[in-house]
C-alpha cells in the first residue's frame, strides 16, 4: 500500500511539474512576443515622428497652447517688423505664423509647394546653388571642373553662335554682341567635357558625293552633278549645283529626320547662293527655315526665316560648318515671338524636313548627328589662336566695364586673368588632344605674359598689402580681388604646368605656386560667417561687403573642393566644408 501510494503520489507530482513547465514555456513565449511587438511599435513610432516619405527629416516641435479644443482658434493679427512696418500674420494658440512670401524676401530663402508620394508638402531651401563633388583627383587633360553640365550657347546673354567663327557672341555688357574670350573658352571647355561624359554621337552621312548619295529633286532649268574637285585635299567627289535666283528653282532634298539636329557640311558658295535647312515643329506642324548665306551677318530674322552669315571672304573657298540646328533656331525665335514670355522649344519637338541649295556652289560630307562636341571645342581653340594679341599674349575684352561704384571704369581692350586662365586651360587640352600641335602650346605659353605685368600697366597682376600676388579678373583701380576669377586663373596655370613639356612649364609652375600661397593667406577674408564675399571691395573701398549670390558662393565651394584634390592643405578642404554648410542654413557661432 505504501508503495502504491508512493507511486500515485509520484505520478501526481510529475503531472504538476509538467504543468508548471508548460506554463513557463507559454509565459516565455508570451513575453518574447510582447517584447517583439513593443520593439516594433517603438520603431514605428520613431519612424512616424522622424520620417517624411522615404527619408528621415527631423520635425520641428509644434506648440498649440493649452486649449482642450481639437480646433485651435485662429486670429488675424499684425506683425510689427523692427518697429518699421506691419505685415498680416496669423495666430493659433500661442504660435504666430508669418507668410513665407515675407520670409523669402526678408531672409533671402527659397521654398515651393510640392506633391510627394501623393501628399502635399512645402520644401524650404536656404540656397539655390549646387555643390558638385569631384569624382576623383583633378585631371588637367580631362573634364574641366563640372563644365559637362554647362550649355553656354543656350544662355540668355549669348546672342547666337557665329557661323563665321563657330563661337558664341556675348551680349552680357553690350546688346549688339561681341566676342568675349571668357565665354568662348567656357563654350569650348564645356564641349570638351561633354565629349568625355556623353555616349559616342550617332551620325548619318546624307551626302558625300561618293559612297553616300541622296535623292535630290532638281527643278527644270536647274542642274546638279557629282564631280571630282581636284583643288581640294583628297580630290574626292563633291555635289555641285546650279539654280536660278528664285526659290522654286532650288535643288531640294526632302527628309523626315528627327533627334539628330547637328549639321556638319563642307560648303563652297558663289555670290547670292544659299544653303537652307527647313525644320518643323512636330506638335504644331509649323515650319522654320534656317539659311546660311555669304554675308558678314551674325543673325537676321524675318518671320519664320532665320539667317546666319558665313562671311563674305568665303566666296570661292571651301568652309566647314558645324551647326546645332536647334540652337540656331532657338536663338532666332525670341526676336519675333509674339509673347513677352519667351518659350524655349524642346529639342525633341523638331525634325529636319528639307535641305535646299540655291544659286551656284558645291557641298560635301553633309552629315546629321546627335552632337559634334570636339568640332565645337576646336572652333573655340582656333578662335583663340587667331585673336590672341601677339605682343601681350592676351585676349582683350572689347567692351567697357564698370565693376561698381568707387572703381574706375575699365576701357575697351582690358585683360582678365579669368579669360587668360580659361583660354590656357582650353589650349592645354587642345595641345594634348591634338597629340602635340605646337600652335596651341605656343599660344598657351604666350598667355602667361600678362600674369607678370601689374594691372596698372595693362596686365592682370595685383598685390595685396604689398605682399601677396593676385591675378585680377577685373584689373580695377583700386584692386577688387575677385575670388572665383582668381581661382579659375590658377586652374589654367595648373593645367599648362601639367600638360606642357617639362622644359617649358617652369613659369606656369612658379605662377601657380605663387597664387596658391596668396590664396591660403587671403581665403578667410572672404568668409562672412553665413556666406562669402564676391570680392574684397569692403577692404579696398572701405564699404559694405559685396556678398556673393548663391550661385557664385556655390562656385567658390566647387572650386575649393577641386583644389583640395590638388593641394592637401586642410585649410582648403575645411573651408570648403564650412562654406558648403552655409548653403543649408548653418552659421558661424556667435559670442
């Protein structure tokens, strides 16, 4: 009986033990599940409070007063600004709201209402400048700065691209247009950079007189034939034409060609002869006619007809043309637009529907392509060769320039260190790309002369406090010490020093090192604690600083970021980082 009782008791105890362990396992599972749920809820709550859309944007705390009502009472009130004037504001509880239109002008900030992921939000930014981080160490033979993003020819201050020289005509300081070496060099450098970053262009040879021949319509009384021109190098076949004076006698090639809107062609035109390209807007079906004629004409417009002169001195001689038809059309459109607001057409809207030849002459190598960057680059390089002053080595600026009140006016023919630096950067790349064409090297080396001549003697050299050499973008009296133009001149010196043969690069090296030493000593003079100064007129004229607008400030940052890949001095990289932070509203600490 005892044994039986003990057995029964043992069985009961075992059952209690098993029950206990089952309960414990259930409790542990419950605790584990509860812990996971709690962590998930906390994570979601943090995400909801910190995240907006797909990014994490900290939220500004909102104060709604002590009201128990779910709807705050709003009240229109006046906000008195510095006891000077009043603006309409809104009060909700203890919070006061000012209109952004006021804040935008008062603090020079920017904002816009946008829809993101189906929700409306307001995006506030402190600047409109863009920082471009270098992808690696700066290569003097490669991309220049971030100029692959530049479209110089589409700037409003570019009147057109000259069909005589193939370079932009500036209207920045004179409306009739002039050649501006700085802008021409930027045009060339941008196309050189695009050639390195964009895909190989798509090309279609339309007519070369031999392998590729097109089906032209030749009216009665006109003629067209393919003959050998033995006067040309290569003595290949060309397409020659002869027509009457009226347009109904023109030799015409109908086309239906889209997207490839860069025209390349060799032309030989006799007096009163014309090459015309007809473009059509694919959406409106409107036709536009772009004419290339024997005339010393920049651009002329008559209704839907746009005229570019290729030069009177081209009579009887071959000339190679590279024309972006989209740009040529766009530059003509504003001159007869019926609305005040200029509408910029999209490249994808256009197609080539006809090429016509009128008068007497010949063409060869007629091609349409997506781009011809290297051709534009060499147009700029050749212009610099032709227009360099042989005595000074400079590219004179042919317009007067007044930098600001207190500065003397710069007379026509002044020189700019920025123009010299840009031109040298382009010529150094032309020397490299052409595999050693010494014309480009000689012109670049001659461009150094002005860096040794004081600005008061017609050069670009200034001295700060009688000690630090500075290369002036504007050689004013008194000195202005413009920062961005100075750094561009340093890049030109560095490019030449790195590209020229060792026995010819010494002067560029000395000038670069001299300029870098000055930059390191003077750089912080441009720091305002919330942005940068464009120049040092507050020092030389004793007036308020000339604050750099955000695009110039961004240029300062981008230039320093690039210089930091050349010179490891932490002053450069740390200053670039601090100036970058100014663009998102950060400020230097106050006392």
